[in-house]
C-alpha cells in the first residue's frame, strides 16, 4: 500500500513538472522587425502587423533610424501574415493616412512550426508595397 502511494505521488509530481515546462514553449516564437534608413526617413514611421487566422494580432511601430525590435511571445505552430504600413510624421497625420497593411511580406505567410522559431524582416526590402 505504501509503495503504491509513493509511486502515485512521484508520478503526479513528475507530470506536474513536465506540463508547465511544455506550456511555456508554445509562446516562445518571435518576429524581429527593422526599418532601413535610408530609404525610410527619420521623420517617417513604419507600423508592423503580425496576425494569423486564429485571432492573434500584434503590432509595433518604429521610426526611421530606430534599432530593430522584437514582437515576442507568439504562439508556435501557427502561420503568420506580416504586413507593414509607412506613415509620415507630418504635423497633421490625418491628412496623409495610409491603409493598414499596405505592404505585405514578399515570402507570404510564415510558418513558425517549432519552439523558438523566428524570422527577421526589414522594411522596405522584404515587402511588396501597393
């Protein structure tokens, strides 16, 4: 009886330690985004959008000349669409609005299939703009 209790307790402890470790892996994928200056001017901004068909949506805005940044904690095992939109930092930004996602990644959808999968993209070189 005591042996069964010890075996059951050890099994529960082992399973309890495996599942949380596995749960962290699913959100370990990321996308690194950067802006090339020039051609993007310091007075311009680029909004990057990362989304998928499951409803995940993340965005990040960089100014021309900013260092690369990372969109983190994306669930792995999903295909993502990456788009970008160039905005001017004019005095009245409502006068020069652009459609969201006006530029799409040349490679199309990106599959982040494994834990710690990642991709780095540079605007405008990796994008097709309408």
